[in-house]
C-alpha cells in the first residue's frame, strides 16, 4: 500500500498536466474550427513549418 | 417578367445611401465573408488560394465550422471585389459586418464555460479513480484517506466550476423566483457539505464523484445551450449590414451629408441613382425611374418626373433626383412600417419552450421531495439526524436534473448543426419548436421563390451584331435590366461593339453612335419600337428595332420545396404584392393551390393573422420590406440572406445560400427534434421513477448515484445524436 504514496501524487500530476494542456489549446483557439481542422489534414499543400500567429 | 428591379443584394446596402458609412476597412482591417456553400477540404484550399491570389490580400483563413472566411487585406480591397473573385471560382459569398466586439464577448463566455468543463472533467476523473477503490472495498484508514483526497480535489472544483449555477440561482432567488439552477446549487452545496462531514467522521459514504459528475454533465448541457445561442446571435448580428441612415442635403448650392434625423420638412435632398430614397418627399428636379418593389411588391419601375411623390425606402434607378422633404424621421412611411413591425412583434405571444415548461414543473419538486425524505426518515428513525440528512442528500442528488439539463440542448445542438450544414441559420432559440408546429406555409413571390433578378429569355432571336451593340449600350447603364442584359451577354462570350458618344438619358435609356448610325437601348416609346406585352428593353439600330424580354429566374430549389412541403401535408399560400397575372402564373408553375395578388404589407399581415385566428400555425417565408410586418406576425418566419435588413431582423431563421430547398428540411428536422426532446424528457423521467424510490428507502449508495447519472446522461445524448 505504500506505493499509493507515490501513485496518487503521480496520477494527480499527470491529470494536472492534461488540464494545463487543455487550457493551452483553449487559449490558442484550437477549438474554433474543429470541422475545418479535420478536413485540412486531407490538404495536399505542405508547409515547411507551422504558420506563426503574427504572419 | 416579375420583380425586375430589385437592387442587387449588395454587400453593403448602406453604402449606396451613405458612401462614407464604411469606415471598417480603413486600416487594412479584417474582412469577414460568409460562405454558405463550402463543405470540403477542397473548398478550403480553393477559397484560400483564390483569395490569396487577389491583389492586396495579405492572408485569408477559412473557418469551415462557421462557414466563414476572415481576410486580412490592404485598405484598397473591398469586400465586393472579393465576393466577385469568389463568385468567379464558383463560391457564393456575402459580406459580414465584423462585429468584432460582440464576437469576442460571446467567445469569452464560451471559453469560460469550456474552462470550467475542463476543470470539472479533470476533477471528476481523478476522484472517480479513488472512488472505484473505495467501492471495490477499501476500508478504514485507506477509505478515509481517499475520501479526504477526494474532498481536497472536489471542494475547490465545485466552488470554481459550479459558479454559473450559483450565480444564476442567486439571481433568480433575488427576483423571488425559483429556476432550475436553485435546486442544482442547493444539491451541489448540500452534498459537498454532507460528504465532507461524513469524511471527517470516517463515514462510509461520500458523494464527491457524484457532485463532480453532476457539475460536469450540467456544464456540458449549459455549454451546448450557450454555443447554439451565441452562434446564431453573433451570425445574425454580423449579417445585419451597416445601414447608416444618411441623406445628401442641398442647401445654398452645396451638398452636405447629414443624418436623416436632422432633416426637416421643406429641406431639399439629392438622391443619387442607385440610392434608397431616405425620406418621404416630392420630386422637384430630375427624371428617373423608381423601384418601389421593396415597399409595395410592384415589379415594374415607375417613371418619376417633377411633382411625383416618393416614399422612404424606394430605390432611385437611373437619374439623380432632387426631393423636397414632406415627412422625415418618425412620420416617414419607412418608420411607420417599422412601428407596425414592433407592434406585430409584441403581439406575438410569449412562447414558452418545452424546457421552460419542464423546468417550471420540475424545479420545486426536487427540494420538496428531498425535504419530505428528511422529515419522514426523522420520524421513522426516531430523530437520527445523520441518517436522515444522508438520505435527503441522496434523494437530492438523484433527482437533480442531469439528463434534463442535457435533454434540450443536446437535441438543439444536433438539430442546428444539421440545419447549418444545409444552409439555415437559427436566429431565435425557440424557433425550432415553433417551426415543428407549423401546418401552413406562406411564401412571398418576389425575391423569395424567385431570385428577384431579371434574366433575358430571347437572346437567340437576335443577330450577333445587335447583341454586341446591346452589350456596349447596356454596360453604360446601371439600370437593373441593362445590367442583367450585360451579364447574360458577357456570359455568352460576346465582346461589345465599338459604340461612341454613349449617353444615358435618365428614365429613358442609353444612346450612342455605332458605325455612323444612332443606336438606342431603352424604353419602347423612346427607342421607337412597339411595346410588347411583357416588360423588356428595346434596341434600335438605325431603322431596325429589337426587343429583349425578361423573366424572373426561379430561385433554385423552389420547385423542390413546394413539392416537399405538399408531400408533408402542409397548406401552401402564395402572397404577393405583385399584379395578379404574374402571381397566378407563378402559382400555376409551382403548383401552389392558394394565392393572392396585390397584397399590401398590412394586408399580408392581416391575411396571416386571419389564418392564425382559424387555428393554423403559419410559417412565413419572405424577403422584402413589404413582408416584414407579415414575417413578425407569423408564428415563425424565414428569410433568405439576400433579404433586406429589416426582413432578416424580423425573421427567426435566415437562409444562407441561394437555394430555398432547406426550408422543407428545416420543417422535417424541427419535427424530429421536438420528438427527440419529448423522448429525452420521458427517459429522464423514467430514470427518476426507478431511482428515486431507491433513494427514498435509503438504499442509494454513491455507486448507484454515479451509475444512474452517467447512464441517463449518455442515453439522452445518444438519443439526440440519432437526429437525422
């Protein structure tokens, strides 16, 4: 049972990590166009790098 | 020919009235276009590349979910250019007013809710891991530790994620009302409190995971509700084009642009060709033709000369007019129409939705049932406070309307998403339910079942040189018939002939010289041709005369929508302000059984009210200013995106594309959705009927509560997704 002392904090930490990632995607507007994003993957024009916000 | 002279559904109707009214594009600002027909990955890249190739466009990004494109461009680029570019590559586009403020506002609220959902979801899953251990048999110190950790996660989460419910409940209580959020807030607070108490007392049961689950599912319902509403509202706001009511006042030989409110009776106002008449008045100078179809539904332009009376809202077509104001502002006919709309809208009975009715019946039962359980158990157990409170809390959390909170929003989201994909935007939250009750559909003819734009139908009857001269002449005029002719001729790949001395004679036509002989395009009498039975434009080449006749193109989908609605057993009416032969011909062509011609705006509304007095529920589909009163008088109303601002504002749904066929789909989908909503209510009722007795007798454990809550929420959502 001592393993719980490690496992519980670890699971909470991982959960919090996920929550943080969710907040980040939310702030970056990644849910603004779910349908378009799903289709864009079929696009055949490739960019060399991701587009930056200020471009 | 019908309704020839509707001005094109311009990107910015206000611009015609007030050229200075478009400061939006000043500093290379963002342009927003609505693209009702995009649907695939190919569309995205075609549109983005097409826009990027347009000179002056810095970047363009398509949002497929909202069917919009946002464009960052130089100030010189106007939305009208981009719309033309997109039209060239086969996509229909409309300009949206970048109502940036309201959009960020709704976005902020939506993100706020999403954030709370995320927090509730995170806490729910973590607490669930611990709870499973407890349900699996963790005992004594381990159980207490797990409960304690759960409490540490759950209490701040409920305090943060539950805020929308607490706020709403408090607001309702202050107004001395009880809404659905009252019992929800009570359940959240009481359950957390009692669970904390049990934890500290090393008790067996703590309901932390149930509380979090309740918060999570309710927030999801709340978010879906918010999104459906915000999407419709922001789009409707943005569809409303800029229309700053301004007029050009002539005083002391100079023209100044003034707001209409500043005009007084007796002022002289200049109305340019193509502009809307801003006030009621009398023509003192100039000759032109006036399109009054928006006010009266008359299709033929009326010739005006000094002495003629004009009404606000009419459109000046060919020549500049000077108008002496006889009535402005409140007294003008445009304003009287707006007053009629307001009156009709307030008369529209306040509609109570299914959700409202369910909440009103259900909200008081939750605390009452729980209180009842507490009192009865106090009596049975002979004053065992802890047991009674525990049972009361279990009842509270079981009855809490988790599935009920999802029942309506899940269906509405599924339905509005489906309708949006078909090109229909719901502007009003209750429209879907009202639409489901409709048994009579009233169509306007002009601009609704027809495109409102004339199309020449006898081009083949003329020799090519005549067509090329006609093209040269027609391109020199902004008269709708001339424009239609030019577009059709260009579409045939013809090049204009060399015509010199092009001059427009306002109210008559265009003239010029071709190969040394005078040529004219315009009215029959002026050109020297004999007047044919249908409306047309006439061309004279020296001695020869040619007549071009026009028909109003049927809106795509008009035949399908009529057939589909008749198959659904609806009664159809065609109500138009146009003359009887044109209306009869249209009714006959589309096989609409009932029709009425020459209806004035108030008569249209009265007709609809008479139908409703007989117990019919009427759907009005219309687009003109003469339809607005009827649109707001009807039980529910739809207008095309090309409709006038006022008509769109008065209607509950907006048809985004050119095709009118989605109207029939909308009726079908609305009926299915109301059926789904009812089923969902029955489902959540059934779940309560099973679990409430279990809670009341005191057998309900946190495991039961968690199971019941998740199963009911999931079945309700799945049922909503069945919507086809």
